[in-house]
């Protein structure tokens, strides 16, 4: 241990910041070096005088009250009254009600049919199927192809806090359009007609110039929507698809 390092360590040793080994080395050097011993004594005297000076300072009564007030405020415990808890619960229920009727609710089928912002435009059914994550092939849509309908585009419709809705649109040369919608299970429309196809119940009907049909598959609900074809025509085209996806 030399004088330079000892000078650096004097404050640290007085503040108990050094290891036992370093402490012993610094103290050993101070005992053997008059210059370092003088600096050590001066440092200790300065600290002692500061303690006396600080101890002689007295805060005014107003300052003491302010310090006590702030200290009590920091340590104060907060207790929630029942009325406050009830208000919070009502607010949370209101927020949940709002989301349920805006973001969580199934969109109407005609709203899906009017989607024009396709994420992918292609007539390749395998490419469109891969984009939306649905296992479709040409055999599933063979009747559509015979009816001169070919794939046009696909889109994933994201819904906060719920499963996405997936859709593929098919068009023919006349500009007629059919939307093939893949919905999370649980889609319901009341007061519809029912038709049995391949042992599957297909619900179908019309509303506001829109025609639709939907059925339940193993993992999702599938719907067809069109303004150009009636429900029975769409069901005929979808027969190879029903109970296969």
C-alpha cells in the first residue's frame, strides 16, 4: 500500500466501505507513514467538527411540523371505502358492456360482404388459404368453379379480445360476388330456414337485399353471403365444402 492509494482510501475506511484486508493494509501504512497519519488525523477532526456543527442546528417549529406531516403522509395507510369499491366495480362493468357491444360482437354478414380492403388478391386458392390459415383446396370449391366463380381475394378481420374472422371472396365474369366467411363457433341468426345437406343443418335466409347461409363445422362456423345469388344457389355451390372443412 503506497501513499497515493492510502489517500484515496481514507474516506472509504472511515465510512466502513473497505474489506477487512484493505482496512488492515491502509491502517498499517498510516501507522508507518507520518504524512498519511497527518492527513488521517485531519480528516477525523474535520468529521468530528461537522458532527458538532450539524448537531447544533435546530429546525424551527414550523419546519419540524412540516417534516412530521410529510413523514406521516408517506407512512399513512389508505383504506378503500365500500362506496369507492362499488363505484370502481360499476365502472369496470360499464367498460366491459361497451366492449361487448362494439368490439366483441359478431359483425353482420352483410358488413363482412362489403369488405373491400383485401390483404391478398389472387385466384390461387392454396395461396389464399395459407394466408388466412384455413385448409381449403380446389376440390372444396369445385362447384364454385363449375358455376364460373373463381377466388379473388382474402382478408383476416382482427377483433380485440376475440378470435379473428377470416374471409375469401369469389367472383365471376359478370361481376357477381360471393363471400365465404369463416367465423368463430357460436354464430346465431334467429328465424331462419333450415336445410339438411350431407347430414349438416344449413341455416339460410335473406335480409336487406343480402342472401346468406351458414352451418357449423367441427371447429368453426362457415357462412356464405351474396347479393347476386339466392341462398339455395349458394348452398348448391358449397355442397362439396359442407362437412369437409
